[in-house]
C-alpha cells in the first residue's frame, strides 16, 4: 500500500494548474515572441525576461554542464573538488548569461527514471498529482514516500477513448536523487529543476520536490510591470487630453456656428428685404413697360388723325378704355386712320355721327381700347399720363 498522498493543492495552485492547462499561455508566448522580434536587439535584454536553461549531468566522478540546445559541454569539474572550485567553474561557464535569467536543471540518467503512460478520466485533469499518488503502487513497484515523481499531460491520441486523457508518470527513487541533491547543496549549487534529457533539450518536467524549488526574484518583470502600468497611464492621459482638446474644439465650433447662425439670419432678413424691394421695383418697372404713356398716345393720335379733325375731349379710364370726342369733316374715315395703330385697338363709334350746323363738320364720339405699346414706341413714351 502507498502512504498518504500529497495534500490537495491550494486555491492558488489550482488556478496555476488551470492556467497552465489552458491555451492562453501558448497564445501569449507566441504573441510575446512576435513582439520580441520587433524590438531592437539592444532593448530585448532589458525588457524581455527569457530564462536560459542549462543542464547539469553526472558523468561518473565528474559534473558536466551543457546549455540546452547545444551538444557541446560548456564546463566540467570533479565532484570531489572543493565547493569554492565547483562554484567558480559554474560561474565562469555562466558569466555570459544574466544572473536573473540563469536556470539550472539536473539531468538524470533515463535508466534511473520510471515512465508510465496512464489513461485517466478528464475530471482528473486538474488533480493529476493526487490521482497518480493513489495509483503509484499500482503503476510502479514503489510507494509515494519512496519516490520523487512528476506528471504531465500528453497530447490526445486519435485512438484514445472518449472522455479520457493520456498522462505520463515519471518517478525516480529517493535513494537515487537525494544523494545527488545533497552533493550539489553541499557545493552551494542551486538546482531549479530535475528533468530528463531529450536530445539536446530537456523533457520539460520537474521531479524536484516543490518544497525544494528555489524562488527567483524578477526585477525585470517588475520593471516590465511598471512600464506596462506607465504605458496604460500615459495612454489614459493621452485619451483624456485628446478628449479635452476635442471638447474645446467642439465648444469653439459651436460658438462659431451660433455666431454664424445669427449672421446668416441677418443676411437672410436683408436678402428677403432686398427680394421684396426688387420684386416691388420690378413690378413697377414691368407695369410701366406694359402700360402706354399719355405722351406716346397723343403722339400717335396726332400722326393718324387728319388735319381736318380735332378733339374736344380725350378720356382714359382705369381699364384702359379710351374715349375720343370731337369734330371732323369726314368722321367715318377716322376708323381707317386708327385701324393700324399699335397703341389702341377696337376703335368704334358710340352713337350716331351728327352734323354741326355752326362749323359745318360732323360731330363724333369714338371709343377704343389701349394695348401694350411695342418696344419701338418706347422711346417716344418719355412722359406720364396726366
């Protein structure tokens, strides 16, 4: 039987597991990589926090240091060397890496790690460590208190059962790992993770007990947080200033529009007054042009009436009806004389033509209707009707 499993994870640990199991970290990592590529190389070291992993492997009586992704070792030193000599060799090999970015993983021999792939229900995704603690004595020949172990979720298999996930259990006996950790601790070498080598890289698990994992200070992360907060604050200030400027511009434009509206109303009033005056003047001019002047009428009658005829009375009413009363030696011929007049039309006698015994002429009364004078007669119409 296995002993009691590790205590259930705290709320923070559950949130951390849920965060790691979501797709957000991968998206942020890809987005961050794109942003890093856009930065100048000199700035990346100040702004971007990127852990540089190195692997430490035990080779018989020596420790061999590798940089992950490189097959050639960086340094070697004997395990029985003094602690100061080992630390000096490690620092000399890592001097090109910023202290904040240094990460050191102890790489175990694959023969010292037991690996098992287990199919579990999806409900166990956020409690893999606890579930594997219960399954330890069934999947391995050890109990929980005899091993250091880690669990990782594998990519879903196409032929896997629905509603299940594939998890890999990696366990190493304490009698194998604890002496190595004790030797490194005695030498003053801090280990960040215990992992397996996978080619020139690490597998990506951590067999180091959580209580023994070191905590790193991240001043650059704090700097990035301060820069991000400053950027947000500056963006808010810029937006506030932009809004303030736009509001001031809007107020000025509204005041200007009100002033222009008053000017426009005054202009419209003047324009309306001008239009009314122009209309009245045009009406008078048109009426004057359409009406026949008395001077033009007298001139036309003078040209058309014979010298043997004279007028005793000439009248014009508001409707333009013309009345001619006078005497002529031959009154009947007056209609022919007035027939082609451009100023009067419809000439006819009213009443009978009577002879006058005193003058020996014929007395007549003739009526006609005024009509608009043509443009050719306008120069002659310089006077107004009496």
